[in-house]
C-alpha cells in the first residue's frame, strides 16, 4: 500500500533529519563557540566527501569511520545545544516531516 510506504519513509526521514537539523541550528546560533562550529562542519564534511579512511563499499566496516565521526560530533554538541535551539530544530522537523 502506497500510504503505508509513505508513512514509513516520513518516519525514517524524521529520524535521519532530527540530528542534522539540531546540528544545523547549533551552527547557525550566534552563541555557539567557534570550535564547536568548526568541529561540526568538519564532521559533516567528512561524511559527505567521497574519500574515507575506510571506503564505504567495504562490508560491515565501511561506515564505521563515518559513525565514529558522527558520534563524536553529536557528543560534543550535546553540551552546547540549548532548549531554544532544540525548539527551532523541532519546528523545522515538524514542518518538513509532518506526522
């Protein structure tokens, strides 16, 4: 059923988009320290650049370096994300991926 597939894709999109929007709002917030912005931008750049330490086509281990980069940056930004930033990210998430 197309409706069920759409629902699944919307839910999956929300899960993927939530940390990305939180990171984006954190980068855009004027109170975010420069070193936090640089580390987030660096980690996100590493994720989209085609050159990796471990190529993504290698089964099971290809995405491990990406996961380490993402985990490190998420743990770093958790200390700097404010309720206002979370609110802005949630607003965009709900607008882009309505329930």
